[in-house]
């Protein structure tokens, strides 16, 4: 009960501070008396000592109350220059630890304090403090004008206080304990991290700081951003430049192909059938027509590989429309390898394509069987209308991938060496830093397709690293709006890529985003979300997502005060004969973090549930260029 009363005192005046001021006044007065009047010297010294002891006793609660007020009145947006951020986080990077922000452990004590604050009229107290602080700052900013023109001053003050009286979220949440820098160990980071929060709450800024720390640690860093974030891109480049590795920074931006690297999404595979799966994995719905399209793509890939070529989006689209030409080329190679029918091959040169195909097909029926040739002939023999109708979705995707502008970014042979190209294996081998902006605002379908194919390519490389590398280097993958890239390869990486030393950071706004991309199946979405070893939650507006996070925390006991009163009235009149008033403290079960509190977090503040069940309450600054910080200070 004593602690509850102390918490409630936060919403009143700082009595301990007033008592300290009285003690200081008493010390000064009695020290003067002791020095002036010799007969009162011993009494004066004794009283001074008593007042000093009282002041020391009241100092801690007064300071605690002042810190709480400072949390109320502080600016929620804190800027940190890039150079200072680098110097700060590098202290612990050598030991594999990552800075998560300024945090404190959220325990049952803070949960109890939260219950009491929510039951008090803290908003009125907050408004009064903010208005008092605003009045002082405006007055002392121009004392002369404030005194000479009081009417104008109060008019300006009346307008300004309406603007600053309220800020997003409850500012007292982070004032419930004393913060300190918090670091997460490398063992916890290997288990993947889920970052939740509504638009503008701080997800991107948090992810940016983890990206910069991964770069400073010398890791391979890959960022998938469906929209594009100029501040994040610039800070990533500056981080590479500060390490003398600006050449390791790779920018792939679909909206700015003139400054982008090219990327070969079909470069890495163990067998050509993977390419067909990689392309069809981009479809959200796996119906029978997608399966038919996959079979066609697999046959085309085998045929192109049989020709001694590497499958690409361009030649897949080309031979999709020219099945007979692919079959003819494959049959010619087949007969050349078997060293039969050389005279017949010479006689085919001047014949039309379909005539060549018919002749070669008749020749093949008299020879030994070849599985690839059999599949190519079966593909060429399919009815044209049925073939087009059942595989239209795959063909349309190939058409999109080789359209003007995009073709130069995805097909290495298309630009004759004019553009630098890379792929997932090269990126990881060279420990590069990649920023992939997919311009989802212009074409969300294309952005999702390319993102999924890139993740599928990464999954193939992760499998090779797991099988053939004993101590693979660290790879950190950051995926913003992760629900847009929901696919089986992403789920497989979450499940199995830890052995390949992959760490994934997935950012999204709501759990419903994953459910929607999983065909409305909550169980399927939970397959993805359950792989997150750490959850970082900024302000949430979705009740379902709030409950998801709150239910990941422990159940604790909190106290609540119940009041009751009674009145006994005389039956012969209206006068009261007796009355009673009772107060009792009862306990009840509650989640360590109430779901409603997750919708009341200020910007850049979060709850983190780290491996082992610990709950942290933290906040982060915004990393800005050194020039911007200097300009604001000036």
C-alpha cells in the first residue's frame, strides 16, 4: 500500500522537493544564527545537522519525481549525429552485441504502476506541466517583448498551447524506471527478429540502426525495401564510406535504373528445376494452372540447358512462344552427340521450321530414348489454345520481367557489359552491402514478385553454405513490409537458415498482413511469426496484433484498490443513523504488458520481448547526418 501511495504522488506536486527547499532555508537561517549568536551555536549546529539529514532523506524521492517530470516534458524526437552513433555502438560490436536503444526491464512493478496511472486523471496533470513549461520558454525567449506586449504574448501562448498540449502516446510510460543502454547478444540475434508497428511509429528507424550496426560489424547486409527510403539508403552508404568500403555498397533501385546495379535472380541453382519453382513461388495462390505453368517452365529450362545455354527470363519467354524451335535445336544436338543422321541433318537446312521438326521427330522415334527430348517433343505437340490458356499467368509474368527498362536490370546478356551485374552468391562471398528498392508504390505486383524471387535465390545460397561451408560468415537480411514477400522460400529460411549463419529481421504493421498473404489462414501465418526469437513492438493500432504481442508476455499479479460505503437510515425519518466507508486491496491476474498500452506508445518508443521471455521498454533516437545536426544546433 505504501508503494501505491508513492506512485499516486507522481500526479501531484513534488512535496519532497519543497521539503528540501525548506530544509535549505532552515540550514541557512540556523547557520546564520549559530554564527551570529554564540549562546545558540550548539543548538544551531544540531538543527543544521537535522535539516541536512532530512534533506538527504528526501533527495532520492525528489530526484525520482523530477526525472519523471522530465520524461513527461522531454522532446520525443531525439537526434543523434552519424559519427556519434558509430562511436557509441562500436564499443560492444567486437563482442557480438547489438544496441537496441535506451531501455529498462519491464517487470511486475512497472505493470502495477501502469494500472494506477490508467486509473488516475494523469492527462490533466500532463497538460498543466506542458503549458507551464511552454509559458516559461516563450516568456524567457523574448522577455522584453513579453512584458511590453502582454496581450500579444498571451494570444500567442493561447495558440501554441493548443498545439503542444498533446503528443502521440502516453509519455509517462517510459518514465516508470531509469533507462540505460541495452545490448542484445549475438546468440539471441541468430533466432530472427520481428518488428511490429503502425506507420510512422519508428519501425524503419529501428531497422536502420540495426542495419548500420551490421555494416560496422563487417557483416554481409541485404535490405529489401518495397518502397524506398532515401534516409536509410544514404546512411547505409555513409556507413560503408566511413569504413573505407564504399565500393562494397550495391544499390538496386527499380525507379532509378541509371544508377543501379543489375541482378541475376536465376544465377544460383543446384538443378534447373529450381528455376521453375523460383518463378512460380512468386504467385500468392497456387492453383492448378500455376502448377501447369511450372511444368512448362521446367521443361523449357531443361531444354535450354541441353542447348548449353543458361536459362534467363529472356530466353524462357522466347522459347515459350517458340516450342518447336527449341525442340528442333535439341534434336539436332541429340543426333550430333549420337553421331547419327548426319546426312539427314544436312538436308534440313533449307526446310521450314515445322518441316524440320516433323522430320527430326520421325528420325528420333527410330533411335534410343532421351527423357529431355521426350518432354520437349511432348511440349511441342500440345494444342496451342489449351497450352496458352493453362499457362497464361506464367507467360504474363515473363512478359513483365523482360519489359523495357527492367530487362536491362535482370538479364546480364542484354546490356553487353555496360552495367555491372551481381547475384546472391557474389553478394555474400564479397560481403557486400545491398539496398534493394523495389518501387512498390508504382507497381506492387512487380515489387512482390522480384522480392520473392530474390529471397528464393538467397535460400538456394543458404542451402549451399549449410552443406559445404564449415564456418560461414554472418549474413543479416532486413525485409521491410515483410508480408508483401510471404512465400515458401522465406518460411524455409526462417526455419532452417540459422545453420547457414543467416539472421532475418522482418518488419510489418499488423498480424493481419501475414494472414491475408497466407490465404486467410491464421495457422499458416503463425508458421512464419513463430520463428521470431525476438519481437520489437512499436505503437500498434490493430487489436489483434496487440493481443498477439501481449499474449507473448508472462502473467503476473497486480493490486487494485476497492472502495465500499454504506448508510443506515432511520425508518421513521430521513436522518442517517450510521455509515461506513471501507477500502481494501485485492490482487488479480494480468499480462505483464496490457494490450491497450501497446496502442498508446509515443513515436520511437517500443516494447521488446527478447529471447528468454524478458520484456524491455525502450526508445531510440533518429540517426541524422553530422551536417544536419550542426545546422540545427546553430
